[in-house]
C-alpha cells in the first residue's frame, strides 16, 4: 500500500478490517557474513511476511544490525541468497533496495543535523522527484510545482507524526527522542513496502516509547507496511511483534511467536536471563 496516500486519507478513514499477514515478502537463506576472521552472521535463514511486524532480537554483538545492513545492501554476504518480492540475488544493492521499496532507520540517528525537520523529511522524497538537476537548480516552472507537491507530502507526514511544532527547527537542536521520530518520517517519505527499524526506541523515556509504538502500529496496521525491527526493550518487542527471530553470536537460536520465543530455554539462557 502507498503509505503517503493513506496518511493523506487517514483523517477521513473508516475503521479498517483486522490486518492480514500475507505471503513471504523477504526470505534469507543460509546467509553468512564475515569481516576478516570475525563471523558476524553464520548460516542464518528466516523470512518476513507481507503485513507483519518481524522482530530481530539478541544480545549486543549478536549480528542484528549486520543483518539489516545485509537486507538493504550496505553489507554483501559471502554466502547465502536473498529473495525480495520473488527476485533472488546473492546481495542487495542500496539503490536497488530503496527503489524497490525498502527503507530504514539507523541505530545511531543519521540525519542532517544542520537542516530543519521539514528539509530532512524532504530528502526522503528525492527518488520521487522526476525533474532533472537543471530544473531543480532553477527552482522555476515544472521543478517548482514538483517541489511544492512533495513539500505538501512532507507536511502531511509531519502532521501524522505530531511534530509540526518542530518543523522549522534544525534537528541537531532536538532531543534524541524527537530525532528518532524525524528519522521515521524521512523513511516514511520514501513510501516503503518494507520498513527496517534499528532500535527505534533507543534513548527514549516511557512516554516517547509509547508514542513511537503507536506510530509503528498505525503504519503497520492501517497502512499495511511490513516492518522488521531491532529492539532491546522486551516489553515493546513482545507487544508489537507477530514473530521474532533471535540471534546469538551471529547464529539463529530461535524463531517463532512472542510466546514461543519467550518460553524457549536457549533464548532464556542467552538473552532473557530468566523465564517470566
């Protein structure tokens, strides 16, 4: 579904039917990634189904962020096959991932700190702009009309994320929790089919976590966007996720529903510590 179009229509939308998890959108088969002698990912296989929230958890150094980097092409695995929307490849290229509908946020916020909230979110519209560099430099005629159109989309995303009060504020001046929200807005501006979130709750207080959880659920439930997320807050993971894959020292040790993973002894020993 088109996230931006749905954000535009959200205010007038009627309650939707319960979301349905569909076919496999992304599949990783026997993926391995090494940096010299360090094996970050070891023969890991799992899939992400259309419409679900898929969590990737594990202790620090388990290979979680490396896995997201493999999915959207920042890292190229030495072994394994990635299948996205039915197309097989040994490695994804970042520009291909973006053009095919994969967007992400980062563990350490990757924003243009001197630019405003609005301008940062506008960078997510870059691939949607059709006018060439010449027209964009002139900012006249067709290029100006196109910019106005995309700026309106960015403003709607800002309203959806409830950050209109900081739309003109340089993001470097914002607290970390709001920077995370701006980064989510930039990812949404690309109109993703698969949204990768790397620790979206990191550095947030309880109220900020509740707000971010609400936005993630709305993007998934109302707009139908498939989400894969890394998160250390187990309360958030258990509440939001449909399925969870657990990594430890680069290996998959569990894969299943939150209830199944929570009860898995390997997960308890490696990560959760005790059974609750």
